[in-house]
């Protein structure tokens, strides 16, 4: 099995060389010649210094993303190959005779190990954002958010592992089906509670002060048949210079949210266009379709994972000292398979997401009939986040859940705005 570790390191080295070649030699920054001088050309709305910062920042962040994709896979492989998983199972069994306690100790130790290994890389990415002026979040605040995120993710993952291994030990061949059935209400529940229980753990939310803008946003919501009676502002200026807004939640927990940076840096009409885009997601039921898609993807993913998991245990279980699929020491194998399947599914999810975002852009321009403010809003979003207007194809394929700013601005620029029909009729007709 140690040959597998050497193979992984060798392939990883080749992968690193390919990524470096792709970003530093193959990719040429900037927009195609046919878009020079258009509203999507950064030279129109960015200074030369901002363009340079945008290209450097995007390249560094993209490098960090792609170079660390295989990191979790390597961690799980080495934990298995060098016997740490088996050792950790023995230690957890020494503490208690109860299966629940075994799983708790084992999974907590495994999660802490992977989080600690990833922490320096995440810290570097944060420092890059600080250096380029995109993030302004102090180290203490960043560490707090990282810890809160770790514990939330750990609790969700622990419950998932607990449920999966409960059914794996009882239904070795069909455990994926009851796990999927239980996952459905859980996903719906998480979508429902996120705006009021999880999001406030990271930021402070309060009602947007009464005024013309709030009235116009609620008027837009009324036109869109969105049952919202309030607009929330979140204090993101303490952490970032980026701009954003969103509509999330379902039922009585629906929330319209604006970052305070968006309110400070966009004109009211630009804010209204952005909000019309976000409302488009609600009107077109994108959140519901996203949940349905996640439910279907979970079904397919669990089924494929169950087959690969059983095959892996049959092939390497004895060499790794794993007694069977229900053995706690097999957890890294299952997590590795799920991570690989998630990676494969990412481009598909991004493609659907880009389609939904374009649909929301279309809804916003039809609703507001104001493409000039839509264009200027997207330009300001690009400047604030130092976004690459025309990212490399590999980046768009794996990272972008939105169309590129080149595509979004060009769409608005070419869109033919039709005057709103009036109900007043010419008496001579």
C-alpha cells in the first residue's frame, strides 16, 4: 500500500507542474479583442493599478484553490496507509464500550487533524485577501469564524457518519437508501433554519433603516409576490470590501439581506437592480429547485459511494487492517470516496448554477428596465472584489457558480430594453 502513497505524491507533483504551466504560460489575461472598449472591458471602469491587482489576486487565489484540491484526498490516504485510522479506532475503543462514544472520539480526532492540516493554507488565502485589500477581517475574528464553521460542519458531518454507519452495520448492501430517506428532511430543515440560526453566528443582522430605498425594495418584493415585510442589513464591512446581497430561507424564515458595503458603495438604482436579481431567484423557485437537485444528487451519490465503498473494502480492507464496511477505521475510505464524487459533481452543479444566475439577471432587467444601472452595479462589484472579468476556462468550469462578469455585462449591454406599456389609451384609436 505504500506504493500507493508514492504514486499519489508523484501524480501530485505532475499535477502541480501542470497547474503552474496553465496559469503562468497558457493563460493570457484580459478580454478578447472583440470586447475591447465595451462596458465589459476592465480598462473602461478600472484603473491600470486595479487591473494589475485583479489579475494578480485572482491568479494567486486560483492557484491556492487548485493546488489544494487533492489535499483532503492525500490526508485520507496517508491516514489509512500508515495505520493511523486503525490506531485511532483502538484508542477510541479503549475509552468506552459504547459504539456512540467510539464514533464521537474517532471522528472528532480525525476532523481536528484534517482541520489543523488545512488551517495554514486557509490562513495564507486569508492573508492574500488582506494584502490585496479585499478582506479587512482581523486575525481574531477570522479565527473565530473558522472555529464556528468547524464546529457547525463537524456536528453535521458527525451526525451524517453516525447515521450512515448505523445503517451500514444493518444493511450492508442497501444502506444508502435509508440514509437518503433521512437526508431529505434534514436538508429541508437546514434550508429553513439557516437564515435565523446559522447566519447570525457569523454576522450581526438588523433591519434596514426606514427610508425611500427600503420602501422601493419592499415594493419590488410586492411586485414579485415575495412575502417579505422587512429588509435586513448585515455588517460585512467589518470583514470585507466586497459587495453582495441575497434572498434566502423559505416560509416564515424568508429574508431579504443587503451587505452594508453594498449600501455604501452602490447607488439606490444599482441596489434595486441587484435586489431584483436576487428576487428573481425566489420568483423562479431556484432555491426549491436547488434543494430538489441536491436531494436527487444525494441519492445518486450515495448509491455510487456504496458500491465503491464495498469494492474498496474487499480489495484493500485486509491490507489496511479494516474488518469490514462497518469498521470505524473505514471512515477515511468513505470520506475519500464522497470527496472524489463531490469533486466530479462540482462542474455539473456550477453549470446549473450559472444557468440560474443568468435567468435571475434576465428577470432583473425585465423587472427594472434599467440596464445602465445593472451594468454599473456589475462593474462596481468587479472593482470591489478584484474579480477577474474574464477568468480562465478551468477556473470558470470548477469555481464559477455565476456567469463571468464579461458574460453578464455583455448580456446587459446587448439587451434591448422595451418601454413599459402604459394603460392610457389614445382616444383617437
